[in-house]
C-alpha cells in the first residue's frame, strides 16, 4: 500500500483551507495584515506645577463621554508661588442603575491666569503625550507658556487619589 504525500489541501492562518494553496479570500495575491489601532493620548490625572514667584489661578477641564456634556467637570484652584496642585482621576457612571460600570474622565483643557493678567492655556491632545497616562505634569514658568512633561516622580496613589479600597 502506498500513501499519497502530496497535499490535497492546505490550512491557512485564519483556519480556512483551499485546494490549490492560495487563501480563499485572497484575490490580489497578497495577504492583508492587521494593524493594531494606536492607544489614545489621554491624560487621566495631572500635576500643575507653579514655577513662578506669584500665585496663579488654574482651571482644568475633565471630559466624560464624547458628545455629552453632562459628565464634563471644571475645577478651579489657586496655586501658590513655587508650589503645585494635584488633579486626581475623576470617575462617572453613565448607565446607572442598569450598569455599575465606572468610566474615567480625561483631562482636556488647562488654563492658567498669571498675577500680571496673562492667560496661558493648553488643550487636548497635549504635547508629548503618546498613550493613556496618569500623573502627567504641566509646568508654568515665569517666561514662556505651559510645558507639558512626563511624570518625574513616583506617586503615592493612596495619598493623592484618596483610595482606601480596591477599585472594581
């Protein structure tokens, strides 16, 4: 008894088979490759660092779900000279009571009013942000605008985000 060792069909990467060795859905002779979409450049929490000799007024805007303003939030604080303020993550639950899923808001706008009345602002997407991140830093200097910088320190999450239990 002799066994025929020529393949009568081949298995493709997607599990489909063909009798002649070409993919079923391939009409161009080239296979299409999947490309993973890029992660969004979201900032979830941040420090605004006042590197000036005067206090500044800072307004920060968080956005909830795109296209809906009911989950947006604006926070205004005065940051003393040579000091900083931490803006923690903010959550919202859009589908209560049907779903208890929490969504995190994203920082979309930082506006600073200096003591001389000059207004500086930066808007989403922020410079140098390449992927979703927490504890981003915005540095306000005497001369110049607002610098967008990656985190420079390890942050004690329990201290800054008032977490006393595990998140669900």
